[in-house]
C-alpha cells in the first residue's frame, strides 16, 4: 500500500469539551506546554544514544569474532578458495572439474563452521547484554530519559532509530555515509493506533487527538489537541475523517486508510511555537486497468529536468521544464543572497544568529521553490503515464549520476547537481505512481545517451541536444535525433533492472 504523510497544525484545547466538567486552568495549560518542551529538548539526545549503541552492538560482535583464532583461520581459507576459484574460472577447463567440486565442498564446510561460530558469538553477546539488541538500547535510554519522556514514546523512538540504523548499516560500514545524528527539533514519534482504538476522534464538529498523560498519575488528564486544517488545499480533513471511519468499521488492509506510527513536531516561529502533527497513513492504490507492457521512460537531463518517451509509441515525446526557467530563478536567488551577505558584512556588533536569519529565510524560500517545482513535474509525469495507459515507469538509478569514468562529477553537471534535487523528484514520482497503481522500476543508466534506441548500436552525440546514429543498417542513420528523447526511449526499452 502507498504511504502518505500529512502535516496538520495542532492546538492545545484549553476549553474542555461538553462532557468535561472543568475548564483547563492557565496553570495546567502552561504545565502542558512545559511538558512538550521537556520532551522536545531531550528526545534527540535519547535518539543519538540509541544510534551510537546500535553501532556498539555490531562492533562488539565483530570484536568477539576477531578474538577467536578459528574464525580468523576460516576467513583466510575462504579468501584463498575464492582466489583459486577465480583462477579456475578463467584458466582451467572441464579437466579440473573434480578439483573445483572439491574446493566448493570445502567452502561449504567452512561456511557451516563459520555459522556455528557466529551462533556462539551471539550467545556470548546475549550473555553480556542479558537481552536482545533492541531491548538493550531501550534499557539504556529508559534509565536516563524515562523521567522526561513517556515509556510509550521511548519504545516508538527506539524502534524508529533501530530501523533507520539497519537500513543504513551497510553504507555506514563501507564508509559511504556517516552514522545518522539527530538534532533538536526532530519529530516526537508515537503510535497513533492503540489496541483500544485510534487516538483521533470526531466531536462537536471538530477533530481531536488524545496524547500522553503529564506523568504516571492516572488521575492526570491527557493532553488534548484540536486539529487545525486552515484553508485545507490538500484535503487533509477528508483524509483524517476517512481514516477515523475506517478504524470504526475495522476494514482490512488494502481496502481503506490505515494509520502508521506518526510524530509531533514543535516549530519555532519568532517568539511563538507552533505544533504540527506529521500523520503517516497507508492508503489503498487505485484499481485501474493499465497495460504493464507499456513503459514510460523518464530521462533526467541538463537542458530540461525531465524528458518522456514510450517504448511502444515513437510519436510520443515530451519535455518537462527547461534550463532557462531554472537558471533565471537560481540567478535571482543568488543575487539576493550575495546582496544580503554584503549588507551583513557592514554591520558590526554581536548577535550573529539574529543577523543570519534573513539568509536562512532566503535559503528556505529557495528550497521551497525546488520542492514545489518537483511536485509540479512529478504530477505531470503521472498524468502523462495515465494518458498513455502506461502501467510501468522506468527511471535511471541515481548512483554515480553525472560522474565520469574516474568517479568525479562532470563539469556540465556540477551546477545542476548543486542546486537541484533529482532524488526528491524521483521519490515523488515513485509514491505518486504507487497511488495510481503504476509500477516503478530503476534501470542501469550506462550508455543510454550514447546508444541508438532504434538499432542498439553506439552513435555520436555531437551536441548536447543532438544524437546521430552511425550504423549503416539503422533506418534512422544520419538523422539528427533529439538526444534526450533518444535516452528516454532507451530507458523505456531497457531490460537492465537494478535495485535502487
């Protein structure tokens, strides 16, 4: 099921509902705000503690293995066998089949022995920790933060950080990315769906959210929030009402809206602080009859952010966005940014943070512009896919996007990659496609812009916008084909599917 996140403003309810006898006093109202600040000021510290302890758990396990002589011997033998096998694959023929089988059997035995050692290491580690990995991190933070943060929130925070660490563990170990760190102001995760029901409910023409108690005293009231939808351009009220209705009727997964773990975020706005609910919901994909064999290829380009082509329709070609519009907007933002920097350099005295506020606001405005453009472009891609009855979308894998053979970013891509978020654009296309029941696949982008999409042979790209096929047997030989269209058509026809 596709997952969407909706940002909805919350207000603490001061005037109680009709079934409540007492109005919330100013003292209790202030106490609730202090309680929220207390959680907000400590939740990121607990998250960082969990994250570093996850790394410690893995490193401790590896250290145990390295201190076992038999484990070292197994690792060396496996490396030797792997080298021999590489030699056998290239040099020796069928006469060495018996030797190869013997080596493979030895390798299997060594792998089995290593599994036994791994199991032994896990048992020793469990004896040391006296619990599982996930439980050990919870016990660690609960001793320090339970007096500031409710146990339910710590449980959800522990699960959230653990999942994030496990998803990025491979890249962290290989050095491709750093260990995730959490900053003050992060969302406060909590389970919006309880065993007894949903925390959201409708009453007196309003939608409310019951949150956690102020302390362990059962007599203390929960914090009660009212959801403020404002102009509601995103139709959030309808989505929340449908979520509540689905929970009442207890519909099955895949049939209607289902609540996921969500979070509350405190955002400072000048002297005031606003509270937002980041509501995560699984929604059913639309049941549409689309042809899975019709593939829409999406090419990420320099002259235009997106170019579209269909694998079964040579006449369909579409450009989305252009470099001129992008360049003009970026130039405008840069001029304003530089003028503000010069203005601040002439001002003396203290208050660096206050002086940098205009620059931060301008950066946020620029970021919002890119985000909006990505929404517009991704919406147009899905619109064209539905119009062409395409049940599949092919996009390029962004790994090493814009880089040359030596691994450095090419000069023509530096400006664009610095200011444009292609990963965000692809993510928007992917989740919007999922809502419509369209399958998204990622393909190997190698040579898509240098290969003719009609004959499959290499061609010449004399200019950025022109491609010419040099194959004498090709029906389009010598013709000037739009290079972005040719690349998009190659992407649509590609069979080299890769994991993102």
